C-alpha cells in the first residue's frame, strides 16, 4: 500500500514537472523571468545558475569571459535578457539557437553611423510590460514595435545627438525620451495610463418612484464602450534575433468594428505590414514629408511609418500606402491612404482613401473613399463612398451611404442608403425613405397584363417593364425601359409622368413581327393601404412598325392595335390615346 502511494505521488510530481516545462518552453528564452541572488560568486557559477533557473544552456568560448570575475547581484522575477544586460553590459551579445544562448563578443559595425537601442516598454503602475507600443524617431523615420513581452529594438542614427524618441500606445500618455549618446543602448521606458475624468450626474431630481424607474431604465440602455482584447495565438519567437522591425501573428484588437472599419482592416492585412498598421493606429502625431517614393506598401521612403506620414507628393511604382496626401499621388496599380487625401490621385487600377477625400480620384477600375467632400470620383468601374458624399461620382457603378444636396451620382447603376439629390443612370436604388420604389401590375388596351418596377427618387426614377397579351390572335410580348417623375399631392394622392420605350414582339409561325412602342403615361396614384395604391390615367402611344415586317402575306403586323380608331395612322406608324390602370405595391 505504501509503495503504491509513493508511486502515485511520483507520477503526479512528474506530471506537474512536465506541464511546467511545457509552459516554460512556449516562452522565448530571453523573456523567461528568473529570480537569483549572487554574493561574490564566480561568473561561471552565475551562468550555470541562470541557465538552470531559465531552463536552457549557455554556449560560449572560455576565452570570452574572465573566469575569475566575481558577481554581486540580486534580481526578482526579471527576464533573462535583463539579467544578462546587468552582468555584461554592452561587451557581450547573445543569440538564441534552440535551447542554447550563444554568447559572443559584441562587435558594433559602423558605430559612427548608427547604433541599436533596446529595452522594455512597461506600465509602472500595473507592473506589466506593454506589447504593440510604437517607438519612433521623426527625423530619420526609424521605428519599432514592442513585441508580445514588451521588448523593443530600434536602429538609430548617430549623426545628431541628442535623439528625440517618441513612444505611443492607445490608452497611455505619449512619452518622449532623449538619447544623449550611443553608449546608452539599453533603456526601459515607462508609459503611464491616461487618466479618465469621471463625470457625476444626479440620478434624479426627486425621490419619486417614477424618476427612479426612469433612471434605472436609462442606465440599462447604455452600452459599454469597446474594449481592447489580445486574441493573438501563441507567440512566434520574434524580437531577439530577427530584423529591427519584428513581424507578429495578425490579430484584431477591437471587440467591435463598423463594416467600413472591417473592410479597411481586411484591405490593410492584405496589402500592408502589421507593423505599419499598428503604427498608424498608435501614432497621433502629425508627421510630414514633402515627397515619398515606394515600390510596394512596405517598401518605400516612408518606411514603417507610412500610415502616419502626410506627403505633398507621392509616387508609387506599383502600390503605395501613406497617412495622407496634400497635392498629388500617382500609382502604377494602387494608391492607399490611411487618413485624408487632398488634390489628385491617379492609379492604374484603384485608389483607396480611409478618411475624407477633398479632390479627384481617377482610376480604371476602383475608387474608394471614407467620405467625399467637394470632389470627384471618376472610374471606368466602381466608385464607393463608405459614408457621406457631397461630391460627384461618375462611373459604371456608384455607391455612397449618404448622398448630400451637393452630391451627384452618374452611372449605369447608382446605389445609396439616403440621397438628398437626384441620381442619373440606367438604374438607381435609394434604400431609405428618400427613395422611390414601386412594383405595379397593370393592364391597358393592348396587353392582358404587365409588370413594372420603378426605382430611384421622386424627381427622377427608372422604369423596367414587361408585358404579355394572350387574348389576341397573335400573342404579343413586350419589354421596355423608361424614366419618370412623381409629384406629391395631398390626401394620399400622387401624380406620375412616365416616358417608356417598349420593344414589341408579335408571334408569327414563320417570322416574328417586331415593332417599337413609345408611351407617355400620366397616372394618378391613390394610396389605399400602408404599402398599396391604385393607379389610373391616360396614355399617349406611338407604334412604329419595322418596315421589313410590312405587307407580309398575313397582312399588316400588329393589326387591330389599337382596337379602335387611332388619332393618326400611316403604313408604318400609328398614334392613339389609350389608358392604363392597375395596383401598386409602394415603399414607405
């Protein structure tokens, strides 16, 4: 029994050690926290203890260190990187290979030109290291992002000291530090959380039950503000030995986003490096450069601060990405702007502006802007304004969420949620109450029945219609397109004036007869229910007969059309006054 008990305890201890070792192995060696205390201990013993505490091994040439050196040091819960820095300073560098930390003599190349500054970004109040903080220098545009463990590494120029270094992260106060010389190459930087002012409001003016219930109900309707979440998968070993601008696993930082923000994120993830997107999100400073040239969004003179820099002129050989443009941007394929654009954008395929466009976008395929203010989108393909538009959109397909009084849409297909102006095109759809939509089932003197759809706004709408008559000796089919205008009247009445052109096809056993029917309809609409109305009115019609169908052995095409005496008739044309009436399903 005792032997079984000890066996059970031993298995559990092994299991716990396995779990501990597994979780420790997921943390990069240099980021593992250790607690050690040395009192006049030899350097070789110190390294052995550090390796044992961190769960790794050291590899180094014995001639590299002075074996007689004694160490006095006490640290509690500090990263291995920090401990090694305190022991060796700048004399030794280290690389990680598997479970080994390789110590090497620190040889600084081109020390007269640049040096490398590293350290941690920490929150002193919470005692935590901060990931995804931006560290940048405005003059040289050097930048870095702190990794998952708050560690950063940035390459700085030595041409001018002191170096003014900026540190930004949402939710924390902007920090500026000055680097006085190249020997100051390891620096932990503190960021203090922003102080949020609390406003107090009296719950109610009196102690009545009604006031208390109203206050409670109002509070229940208040939604909590968006929060930042770190949903990243396990960290991929990063900052120790890679480039000066680490790349991390992509993640979504906001719990809630609008559709436009989701779209921008999707485009950004496809075209732009994550480091650039984080910098654009973190940095609120206004950075300006007169000219930038880029080959790709992540390869250009703006470096990794592209999304935060406003350029006067921007030249993108293939594709580019910047914070804004003031005058002119030219792109071989695609131009991308994080914030606002002024002036002229020309691209082979498309232009994308995340903020407001005050100027002109010209492309062969796609123009996209967050909002359009007194500007123009001109494209052979699609123009999109995600929010409000007070400019002109000219293209095959135009979309804007809200079109203002000064906004115009001209294209084959125009789409908007609201519109205070009149769109012009083959088809226009306005989804809100500003739009005009009707679905009609009507009859007239020619057709047994026709279905008509009208869409646009009251001042100008498009008409699509199809009709059929199976009672005639020769069956008659029709399809047409037109335009119209509606006039609001009182007491549920509305007046419509429609101009429609129809193609008529009369069934013939040998060859179908084809003609053109032009109609000018004046119809009165009377609302009879919330979404229903009846319509009736006169219709002026003109029928033009295809001369190749004239005088066939069957007789005149479209005979007895109309079935009564017309106003005017020739061998090739007929004019008459008809009627139309029917039922409409109307939008609200």
